[in-house]
C-alpha cells in the first residue's frame, strides 16, 4: 500500500471531539487505521489507533467473556450475551481479520469477544486526542 485509504485520511483530518460515521467499515480500513503507511517508517504511528474511540452496533447476539483478573483465567470469566442492536466499543483490530469488542462502554478494560467486523454496522469514529 502506497498511501492510506480514504477513511484513514478522513480520520487523521478530524479535530479532537469530532467524529465521522459510516454504515459499514471494512476490515482493511480498520487495519489501515491501526497500521497507517507511516507506521512502516515509524512504528509509533501504530499508537494513533488509541487516539480514536470506535463504536458500532451489533447485528446479532454475541457471547461476551469478561475476565475478573484472577487466575486461573478459565475459572474466572463471567459470560453474558450482548443483544443484537447493542452499541459496542471496538477495542482492537487483529491481523487475523477480526476485531475485539466490548459492551462495557463506561470502564472498558479490553475486549470481551472477537468477531468479524462485517457483523457490525452504524460505525462512529471519534477523535479523542491528538
């Protein structure tokens, strides 16, 4: 890739507090936002991902697993269902083609499920800091 996708250029152009919305966003767009072309010259550009709050709406139910921080991990995960139409925070984008989401919009501490971004709609990307 020689230049960033248009979505990424639009995100970079946002002022703090501004947001953009899209009905759908592709995995490629999200991955480019996490790893813009500038990242390959300066890996700190990958930290720009954390300048944005990315939310979307679920199109179907998803099981969420929330770890309480205790070990063993397998015995300390609480599961709940996230309903279709719920707003979720997109916490991460993976090289494997999925995104990490949480329905904890108040005190998010990681993702509770990994899903295909095609299962989300009504995206909002808000610039939170420079």
